[in-house]
């Protein structure tokens, strides 16, 4: 999926957009990565792909993060 794809029917095309300090955003990112790294069972199936194996969930989340991080510039 290319960068910039918007979720149909969702105002603004995405969810989870909160303004926050960089330190807090980093803390939340690290917490999410720790959950993903653990064997914690996913609380929800993927809205796009349904139930996924842990390995597929990791691969999908890494690609998702790559797309978001692609917007960062220096």
C-alpha cells in the first residue's frame, strides 16, 4: 500500500491522530513495539485481513510503521 492512502468512510482518512510531545509519542511507540515483541495475543483481528498469525502480524505492523515513518523529514 502506498503512503497517503485514506481509510474510506473515516473522517480525515485515519484514526489515532493525537497531538502529543515527542517524548510521550516515543514512549507509546516503544510500549506498542514491546507488546508486539511479546507473545501477547492480539485483542482484535485485522480489519483488513482478519485473523493473522503472530509472524504475519509483526510483518504487517513493521510495514505499517515504515509507511508512517516515511513522512518524517529532517
